[in-house]
C-alpha cells in the first residue's frame, strides 16, 4: 500500500510511520521542510498533491500544539493548522486524479466539550467551548466534501499515555517529587489511551474496510483526574501528594498562559466504534497502562 502521511513527525506519527513501513507499506512523508519526503505548507496545493495520484491512502495528523497561549494568535494557529491542512487535502482529492480510497484524519475528544456526567460515544453531538468548536470545524473539512469513493475516518484522540511525550512524563516527574496530587476536586474526566493501543486502533482503522466515520481513540475505562493521579502514586510508591488547588491552575494560566481548560475541563468518552469492531485492547485498564509505562 502507498500511504501519503502529513503531520506524522511527532509522538504518535513517528512510531506509526515506522510500523507502517515495517509492515511493507510505502510511506511518503509530507512536511514543511520536505526532509525525508515531500515539502508542503499545509495550506496550498503543490507538487505534494501529485503523490495522491498513485496513493492508496492519505493520513493527516497535522495541527499546532494546544499547549500554547490561547490568545487571539494562539487560537488562530490551533484552528487554522487543522482546518487548512484538511481542507487542502480535500481540494487535492477532488481535483484529482487520485487512486486514494482511504483518508484518515486527526481529531480530538475535545469535540465533546466539557461534560462530567454523560458518557460520550461517536454518535454524541459536539459540545461547546473552544476545543469543541475547533474539533467540529476540523471534522467538517473531512466529512463535508463530496468524495463518495473515499472511506474517511476521524481519529478522536484522547490523552495518550506514552513514555516520550504528552502528559505522562510530566505526571511521572511530578509524582516522583511528591507533587502528584489531584487537580482541584479531582472530578475532571481524563479519557486516556495507552500509546500501544492508539497505534493498534490506528492500524485497525487503516486496514479495515468497514471502519468509517469518527472513532474515539480512548481506553475502555472512564477515569477521573483523581483516579489517574492515584494510579500514578501507586505505581511510583508515593502514598500521598498535596492536591493542586483550582486557584493555582488559574494563576499558572494568568502568568504563563497555560490554558486552565486543559486541566479543569473534559468529558467521559467511550470507544464504542472500537468495541463494536471487536478491537482487543492491549492495556484495557488504567493501572495496567501506568504500570507498563513506569
């Protein structure tokens, strides 16, 4: 299979590309530098679009980090990097010619907004708030174009637990120094997934002709911040850590620009599409996931 992959140089994209190549697939990387692949700017058509003429699949994980100031410039960067890259891929596929029959695009569980009570599956309506608006706009660019020959999947990714990036190394360091307490009242949902299962589900979606529409890439357990941090302390043999008060999180936001919503807001998300497809989780429990990574 020939796969054109954009935005695949980070924590998730790099090992996914390695796995695809190990499985015998030809992977053409699209990046802003063009190093090791083909140059693209994520906004406009160019020579990169020619790769779609003979490709079987296209993967787009592009998007600037949400761990930045949510001022006007930061919000614009977060939104535009996702919407524009998805839009220009759709344009290239529409204008063709192309042999692409599968398009996998990143999305996020932020789609569901802030809801501590109701379980959210792939049929749930979008929530409200900045991340929900971004995710909904992102997915419109994927699903709205008239491309009936192309199977499309949105990877609504939760908090990925991995050794090399994301939240887990930060939690581990804080917990080791007895700072692994819950945030505020600890009730914020954290829809997590072990990095091995993220890759497993992504590969399943890539190769399964029946996988289509949104997929929640989260684990089967629904856990709160308090439960996650308790699991961290158990794995690292730290019986207690002081909680991080809400006013402290708000102060960090005011001083350093780190959005408090990333710590204080979330939704309870379940992987219904994966369960219905019979996907077998390698790490189905929070404690097993954290024990493996610690």
